C-alpha cells in the first residue's frame, strides 16, 4: 500500500466553493467508509485543503479523486505527494496495514 498527502488549492471564491462543500464531504465520506482516507480538512488560511490517503498507486488515488465534486467542477487543483510512514501512533497500526 502507498500513502499520499493530497493538497487541494481552491480556484474559486469561498462563497462559490461553500455551495459544493456538502457534496464534497459526502464524496469524502465514501472514501472514509472503505478505509481509503485517514484525515481531511481545510488549510488555514482557507485557500485549500489537505487529505491523508492510502491507495495501491498514485494513478488509482488520482483517478478516484476525479470523482470529487471540487474536481468535477474545476474548483480545485490537486497535488499528490507520496510518503513512507516510518513512525506512527499505535492506534493507526490497523489502518496502515490494511
């Protein structure tokens, strides 16, 4: 399994983005439900967001994220950084190994 930090950069005003936030969060919940995501949320200041995810490949996770309403509407750019967890809290062991 590979691990990714996904950084979103918002491309539209927050007033426009906020109209789609509920659908975006619904989409993310589907990925939480299958164990793909660990954390997500807006950056401070709110110019984008961050997601920690796992996938079998960069191609798979980037293809999956194309289903995000923010991506479908062109409201955000996505930057993927693969990383290798070396240390972690013990309660994360099952997520890291699944």
